[in-house]
């Protein structure tokens, strides 16, 4: 339903209400939807990997 909502309205949470709101990524919040059972909201996807590449200047 998330993908269908997004394709129709550019908002994965509308028009069909879903029990878990898929948050927008912002500069202040790097939350993402983890597609497992049950659905989960997590933060900082692959942060350790990204930090590694940032540190070596890639």
C-alpha cells in the first residue's frame, strides 16, 4: 500500500491510512521505514558505512 499511495499521491501515507507513518527524511531526522514483519521506523541507515566513507574523503 505504501508504494501505491506514493505513486498516486507522492505521499506514502495518503490517501489510504496505514497504521505506521512513513516519515520524511530531513536534515534533522534520518528516519526510514524498515520493511520487515513487523514494520519498524529506524534511524541512520548504514551510518557506520557512511561515516567510514566520509572519514576517508571519498
